[in-house]
C-alpha cells in the first residue's frame, strides 16, 4: 500500500490495509541552523485523516514544522502563536518564516 507524503509524493507504507498513523520526526530533530523554520497548519478532516489518508485523530489543531534539511515534525497547538511557543521550548534559536 502507498500513501502521499507532505509533498504529495507517493511513498510505501508497509501496511496491507488502512492508513499510517501520523508521520514525521520529533521536535528535537528539527535543526534551525539552516535558517528560518516553516510552520503551517496541517488540515485534518472530521474523521481525523489528512489529505494523504494518514490518521491523526481529533483534538487541538495540528501544525507541521520543517527545517531546511527537510526534517518535519508535527505538534498540536491552540493556534500558530502557541505552536511557535511549543517549538521554541524544544528547539533553541528557532525563528520562523511568515
């Protein structure tokens, strides 16, 4: 089975059925050395799935943070400012793209 990654490219899941649960690295793996970090809201439907079919569940809004090396991590936060604060608690010297 395959699904789409955050760039819309197909990737093998290794699953015979269903969707993978989430994706990405931990916040500690994000490296701000390459410049500003990307931070965007990751859309999840009412069933808890994103556009690629990955299951995230429901709850606070889901955000994706990425670095210049292509590492990505996901977190839940009330809003973008809250997401920035959470990233800054875990990633020293984090600065963000607008």
